[in-house]
């Protein structure tokens, strides 16, 4: 699903409902985020590349913080000044990578 311009920011109730379906994802100052741990560098970079492919496909790009055996992914929609359904869908896509 491509990110659509003009997406509406989710209200607190709707966002809470989506977060219930996204285990480990939390709302922070930079949107919804989750940290992932891996066995080492190769696994971490494979994950980062897969997230990059999702972001490119959907034309919606997360903030990533990458370390040797970990990666933190944060989704938000700058145009909406918060979290949209697009962000939750992208987070769900990331969950599919590690399932």
C-alpha cells in the first residue's frame, strides 16, 4: 500500500486500538517505535535492507537507529504531525519480517 498524501492523524483511541495489534510497538515523541535485536551484524543489516524495501515500495520512510545487533524503527507521518493508519500498516509489515 503506498502512503497517501493528506492522511489523517489517528486520534488516541484509534491509535491505542492499532497498537494492541502491534506487540512491542509504543508511542513516543517520534511516532510509533520498536527496537529489534539480532544475532549480529549480518542479520541486522538484512533486516534494515528489508525495511528499506518496504519503505521504498510504500513511499513512506521510517527513522532507523542501527547498531551491531539491533535496530530501532520509528514510523510517523510528518505531514499529519503524528501517527496515521499508514504508519500502523508499515509497522505491521515490519512485524511480518520477524515473524
